[in-house]
């Protein structure tokens, strides 16, 4: 009987191994099939996605009405779907010459529409979710995947910094940067261009504090009762 059970066990083990092998082959085949389907569908989707979309409108002439000029009942217009980008730098003026001398990292920039309103970057979340980027260690920033149109780049001055000058790119933007010290630069993105060179220059600011006093005992130190109030001090 022991030999019979042993042979049965061997047969069962062989059968189990065959089942596992078959299941593994089936799983591998299904994965390969799904990968092929996804790759094929993706290639067809992106191949069919055009750079422009043609919108065609056609006027249907009602029954019983005579159209004197039947050749003008259709109009077609093309919309450019190309996207570009906006880039630039934020630097600090370290010697008060009005020029950027060193990069400023961690500075927040916000993309606005041409009316100065924040653009909603997340249509799913309620409310307006502004589109923002942060300057890197080189002081550089980039707004990627920007559709063609008119925009404003808004810089938020870091703590203890103030604006020196805002420099618009020299590529013929539609709206000129008439105020070069308001932390805003108008930008026109045409087609798939990278509108580069939209740069901001800031400088650090601090405070100067001192005390005016009458040194009554000539010891060169402010003592009690020696301070003089209401003195105008001019910084030159």
C-alpha cells in the first residue's frame, strides 16, 4: 500500500507542477498581449493627434429656399494646438548697479492670464489652483506646456528682498513691459516657442538702527536719562 500511495503522490505532484507551469505561461501570455494592445493603441492615439484642428461650419439651406450663392455655405478655421514654454531667471543685485550678480533660488513665480488673473492649473479641485514654479539653484525657472497666447509672469519677492528691475524677453511680445519694477512681465507665446529671457533682478534690504544721546558724563556710553527723543535722522 505504501508504494501505491507514493506513486499517487508523485502523479499528483507532477500534475500540480504542470498546472503551475500552464498558469505561468497563461499569465505571461496575457501580460504580453495587454502590453502589445496598450502600445498599439498609444501609437495610434498619438499618431492621430494633429498639430492643428480644423473646425468646419456648414449652412444647410431650408427646403423650398433658393440660395443665390451656394458656394459660400461652408467655412473652415484652423486652431493651433502647439504648446510652448516660458523661462527666465531671478538674480540678486549685490552691488547696487541695477544688474543681476548672483542667482536667487527658491523664488516663487506665478503664471497669470493677460488680464492679471491666476490661471487655474487644476480643473478638478474646487477653486482656482494657481500655476506656480520655483527657481532652482541657478536661479532659473520654466513654465512648461504653455499653450500659445498672452500671459503675465508674476514674481513674488523673497523675504528681505525688493525688486530692482524686470526684464522682458526681446522676441517681440505683443504687450510691452512698460513698468519695469512691478514684479510682472507680459509674455506672448507663439506656437511651440520657448519664450526665454524673462528675467527678474532683486536686491536684499535690511535695517539700520542707532541711538541719539547726549553724553552728559563724557564716558562714551549711553546712560540712563541721556537719550534724546524726536530727532530726525536722514540716510544718505
